[in-house]
């Protein structure tokens, strides 16, 4: 192998880390490493994906970059240590590493604006108030406990999702109050919190995040962004990079029949968005919006939700078994694809800003 570097991982984190390092530093790994071939591609951008057990000797490796969700880093470090890989050979692509790298990468691309760009420099004393914004953090009684204490900004409001199914209360706010679709949580996941925000929040800015993933924007930074609200309509996480294009993402989580039902629902309810998606794929679009996370002006958030839940409602009728007859997460996974499609179709109309996220562990 010409290269003496490896990336551990073959998912959205690994592909994005690889793409940014390749563009910025001409980085070329020997391979992506995985412990199990199931569900992983054979190649990413021409670079082979290989089983860790197939590599006979890591003694000559310069670096192994662990590029997976941060909650798995400890297990992977231990597994590599068992194979004789020294600590100094390992680089953890943690929150700080990933956010810094993707900030630099997306800032270098035409057509992308980052939150760090808007926050650069001294803009004086912030007078915007956080009561202007509500970002709902979906939490569920089945969530695994977090090992680390992470301060949650005051503009983030925890909301218990699927509350209609559980008497135990884990947050002050529940998604089965007001106008709601709490009973759809087993299919819609965190999107029942998004529906609640759409129908019940009166905040000027609204958003959605998760118990394990929040935006890397503290209270002062959010106040500064609100001061510059005329320069943005929506904040989204840095997109993940998909190979060969964004059409590859749905195969990881959605059955093909469900995917076709979603496309048909798009054709019937929002054909202009289906056309925008097909054009993007034909042009090789690689930037995908995972996680169903955003912060937006209320008008934009509500418009997005009207599109999202209209399409999902029709998709529920077209999938087999129908949506109300099943308990898997198909609608939540469709939501990521529809979020990508919505902002692809509207990127010339909306002022879109990208930001880092924190993986809570």
C-alpha cells in the first residue's frame, strides 16, 4: 500500500472526514477499516473498505483516524490496542476535530456559508434575547443514559416524545399535549417533536435536535446569530458526504418498497420537489442532511413542516404495511431524505447557514 494512513469507519462520519481531508490536505488513505462488512460499501470514492481482521500488520501505519460517532470511540480504541496499535498511532475524530475540519472544508466551497463566518470578529454587545428562539430536543424514556454531563443551552427545550405511550415523565414538556401526533412516534421518531413545534410554538425562531445530538452553538453564539438574523433563514448541520451521490443514503435504512412509496408520495403531493431531487442526483449531488436537525425562522420552519408532513402523510398510505399498521422508524428515515430534498430545492431562495453539532455521549 502506498499510503500509511487508515480511516476506521465507513459511514457518514468517515466519508465526510475523508472528503474534507482529501480536499484540504490531499489526504489519501490506504483503506477504510470496519469490523463487520454487513451494511458497508466495498469502496468509498475508489478507496477500498476492508475488514480490520484482513490487515496483517499495522506496524508501519502512520495514523489510524477513528471516524465514527463518538460514543463508539472507546470500544474501537480498545479493539485496536488488542491488535498492537499504539496510542500515538490513533487520532480520534471527536466533536472538536470533526467540527473544526468540516468548518474549514465547507468554508472553502462556493455556495456554503458557515455559522463561524457570521460569528467571526467582534460584533459588540449582544442585545438579542433567547426568548426569541425555541429549539426542541427530542428525548424518549427508552434513551440510553449519557455517560458525560454536557451543559445544554437555555434556548434548547427538552420534550418527551412518544409520551402518549408512557406514564413516566422525563421532561417538563410532552409531545402529546396541544395539537400533536405523539401516537405516531414509533414511526416518526424525533419528528413528533418537530410537529409539536410547528403546531404549538409561537417563537420567532424554532428548531429541532436530539438527546444525543445538539448544535455546537452556545447561548452567546446564538444571541450573536440572532443579532445578525437578517443574514440567515435557517441553520443546518454540516452536510454529510455520500458516494456516489445522495441517492445512496436511503439504502442504509429504508426498504426499497418504502423508498419507492416515498417518491410516489412526492410525485403526488409535491412534484416540483421530486424534479429537484432527480436533477440533483443526475448532477452527482453528494451533500446530504442527516439527523432531522435545523433551526429556522418560524415562517421557514412552518413551511418546511407543511411540506414534510404532507409528504409523509401520503407515504403512510402508500407503504405496505401501511404506516399505522407498523412500528418501525420508516418515517423518521424518510424525514432525513425529505429534509435534504427540501433544502436542495430551496437553496437559492433561502439563506442557509451550516454549523457543527455535538455528539453527546
